[in-house]
C-alpha cells in the first residue's frame, strides 16, 4: 500500500475473532476475510473499491479532530502474509514517500502474533498510529491521525484501534458483494463526470498563501505529493522544450528567522551534509529580484553524475516566519543556453506567502 498522498490512502487493521455487536463487516467480494469496523461516534466520509475485487477502503471522521482510515487488500506477490510482514511492507513504502520520522514499534505493548502496531512521529510533531493484520495473500491496516493543526490523542487513538477487528475466516455474502460493486460503480461514475484537474497553487495548512504553479502546456507535471505527513507539499515539472527539471516545495520555517536567507541556509546545509554533498562543486550563493521590490536568496552548484558529466542545479528561496518556499531547477550542464534555460525556469517562481484577505 501507499503512504498518505494526495489521492491515495493508507490502511490497516486490527484483529480478533471476537466480533462486537456494533461492528460492520467490509470484505472483498470473492475472498474470505473481513475488517469488522466499530465506527461508533464516527461517520463514513469516503469508501473506495478497486477493480477485480482486490481492495476496499473506508475513511471515517469523528465529531472532533480524529480521522480513521481502514483498508483490506490483496497482495498477490506475497501469499504468506502475517501482521509483521504487512507492517514491514507498508512501512517500506512510507519511508520512501514521506520523508523523515521516528518509528516506535508496539508503542502500547499490545502486539501479538495476530497484530502489529507502530507509531510514527514527524519533525513537525504530527503523529500517526497504525495497526496491521495479515494472513495468506491479504493485509488489513487501520490508520488513525488528527486533522491538520490538531494533536493526536494517543490514548484515544489506541482505544479506537482496539475496537477494530479482523476476521480472516469471514465468508463474504451477497450483500457484501453488492456493496463492493456499488462503491466501485459510484467511483467510475464520479470519475466520468469530473473534469481533469490541473493544480493551480501549492499550499500548506500551517501558513497562508502558497506557490502558483505553471500552467503553460510545455510544463509537464511529473509529481504532485506531500512529504512529512502532508506538511511539505511538492510538485515536479519537466519543461518539454528544454528538458529542465523544476521542483516547487513548501516547508515549515524552523530557523527562527523570517528571511529567505535563513530558508536557503537550512535547505542547502541538509544537501551538503547528505550523501550527495560529496558530489557537489562550484557552490555559490547570491540574490535575485522577486519582481516586487524584494529579493530571493539564491544558491547554485554542480552535482557530478559520473566522471564526465554533471548537473547544474540552481535554487531560489522565499520565506516568512511560518514557511519557506523553494524552487529547484536542474539540467545537464554543457548544453547550449544552459544559464538562460535555468533563469527562465526561475522566472516562474512567484510565491505569495502572505496574501491579502478579501473580507468583503
């Protein structure tokens, strides 16, 4: 399964053969096993079903700030799943997708042969609690986290997970198959009605404003995601006519200084101290006009790809007391009009971190 992206979910389950009276089964149409969800105090906000009966998901929210996400899915590549293997499989993808965090396995000492749990804590302080079960070629996951700007109550989250159960021997009924088909059909109908959505603005939840994204047809969107538990939205484009790769990113400003320079220093130091730092050369820093009487902080360097070729990377930063906005343009050095192509890419960087609020 994937980590928490913009349009995908993460899922998990709890497991017990004891079924509470208020639990509702959610199963695949032609595969034994069900997640038995006790959603007392919650309302379902979304249900998903993938083609060929391979995955069902449920998203629910309580009256306050807690979100629950549960998924039951097949893993045809692995037919000997357990709670531990389902956890490790999902955690591998989360590590790949969501940046840095600390991991605490079995945080409440409730794990058993049938269940495995983990608590992830991100640098922002956000926390996400997961619990997993698995058998044969099936995994169940339940994920609990707080709304943006709220703090997860770990005691309540743990109690909520303990109310959810997994029955690997559940035999799907005609009603289960009908529910699955209905959810799948509604998804198809909605997709047919919705126009294609082009992202217009990269925004975050802990600061106003954002980064307007390019809409010119030659800028092809390659990636739109959010790292660090959705706290760091990012978009990557490729300019088809020049082969320049451009990334836009918003991160929380933790430097204590509301300046573009402090944003640049924090970001570049991370690069220099990382594995790629040994491959950098020709490092320079400076400023450029933002077109509105202010300045962007600039950094540039070459990154060696091999003994004969290297990338030319250039960064521009803006910042206020809450957020840092960044653009990163990169191209293989030595091509004609190299500097102009990078400068043209940077010219599309127009962060608006403190927009004027229209209250009329």
